[in-house]
C-alpha cells in the first residue's frame, strides 16, 4: 500500500494559490501570484530534494499537472525539476474521462478523486507525493487518504486567495521542522 504525502507552500493565513509566478493562477482575480519566490533558499531546496529522492510517484490535479509540467518542460536547462517531473510516474486526478495527458509516464485517474486515489493507494507500492493541487488535497484530506503533510509556511499574509484548508477537521502530529534562512518554516506532519 502506498503512502501519500502532500507538499504545499502556504502563507501564514493559509493561502496556497499561485506561489510560483504571477501568471500561475489568476482565478478569482488573484493578483499576488509569485509570492513564494522571494523566500527561496538553499535550505528549502535541499529539503525538497531530500523528499523527492524517496522515489515513488507524483499525484496531481489536472490544473496543476498542466501548469507545472508545462512550465518546467519549457524552462531552459539545466534546472533541478524537469528530469524528475518527466521521468517520474505521474497520476492525474480528473473528473474528465476523455482527458489527454500531454507528458510521458502519465496515467489518468478519471472520476471522483476520493475513489480513484483510494484505489491507487491500495494498489501502488511506495511513496506518492502530491504537489500543489489544492482542490485535490482538500478532497483527499476529507477522505482520510493523506498520510503526511509537508507545509512550507511563508512569513506573509495575503488576505485573499484560495486557501489550502477547507471546513473538514483534520489533526496533525508534528514530525519535523526546518527553519530556512528566509523565515520559511518547513513543517512535516503525520496526518490523523
């Protein structure tokens, strides 16, 4: 059986929308895209590399899959992400049964995520990491399918934007914290 870890960048007020760049996700008129960029440092980079070195598979919602792979596969080499994103097995949760996946090593999980990801979790042997994909993570937390949550808590409040957590109560057990040189606190939690 697989273990599922959600890896998320959030602000102190829980916003997770568009951390990477200004045009990443402007839904709802969101104008603060790229808010995480000034906080990148080697500490966070090493932590992310350590987490990704566990191997396994990646899990995305459709929007994050299209955006993340679309960006990193068109970014000039060398960068630390393209090879991992292209070569790692990827699972994409979507309600669209006819969705065509544009990148290699990608498998569609068509239907309701709570059902399709539960089946993946039962049949996959190894680690599965969810990157971003807030709507998917909220659904998986509600269905009790997330084993670990890694939060990169950025020291700013945006006051607007899509938040990671919904109305479902979830309890977490702190496993590890790592402070970065830019004030980001990386916290790894066991879920449940």
